[in-house]
């Protein structure tokens, strides 16, 4: 294994662990603030919110046709 390969493996492992921790924090944050929609919303991914919004918009446009 080359040094560059080892660095990539460590980087990928660090990313995976970080993503798992962030996902867990988001999950617990949404649960704790489930009665406060604005606060709970801040524990979701902006990317996921934007993607969901775009999907809903696309479905609404298709339903109008």
C-alpha cells in the first residue's frame, strides 16, 4: 500500500466517523426539540431540506399538468 492510499483510507474513515456523529446529533436534536418546529428544523441538513423542497415543487408541477 502506498502512502497516498493510506492517507486516503484515514481520511475516508475520519469522514465516516464524523458523519455518523453529526447524524446522531441531528437525530437527538430533532427529538429533543420535536415540539418546537423552528428549533427542530435547525437540526436537519440544509441539503436535505432543499432537496425535499425541490421534490415537492416538482410533484406539484406534475400534478397541475
